[in-house]
C-alpha cells in the first residue's frame, strides 16, 4: 500500500493477513470490522476497539497471542506474529489533520502529511 493511501482486504474466520513494513517506521493505522450483523445500507456496527481490547488483555500494548476484541467485547483478531521494531501505539487516535491541529498546533492551512488527505 503506498504511503498515505489505504487498502481493504476481506477475510473469513480462520484466515490471516500479514502486514509488512517495507520502509520507514510506522506500519499503518489498522482497522478491523466484522461484516456479520451489518446494519441498514451495510453499516458496519461491529469493529475492533482498542479501549475494550485493553480491558480484555489487561495491558495497553498487545503482544503475540493476544486476542483483540470489538466494542461488544467479542473476539475479532488474534496477533500471531510481531516483528516490528517499536512499541505499538494503541492509545492515540488514528492520524488526521484535526488531531494534528489539536495536539501539534498545526493550523488548517498548514501543509502536513496525513493519512486522511
């Protein structure tokens, strides 16, 4: 996936995906949704929640073998491998210009790379 772009991959229960960082230090803002029980218009109401996962795994940094859960505390993802060099940030929201404005003081007209542009 090119920098500042996104991709979606549909997986069935039991399948896996491997995310590899080919350059740089940040792999991605990672999202996980369950299509079962989608609402009107295909609205995906069940999604991975780091807040709920923190409670489920009883720590803030997931590790190999940890089961991450949805906002309904249902298992949605198991971390099978982790070869990343750093610590996973699971407390700060995914990058956006609005977040940068709030925490970095970057104005709406300032140029700054963001995953949401």
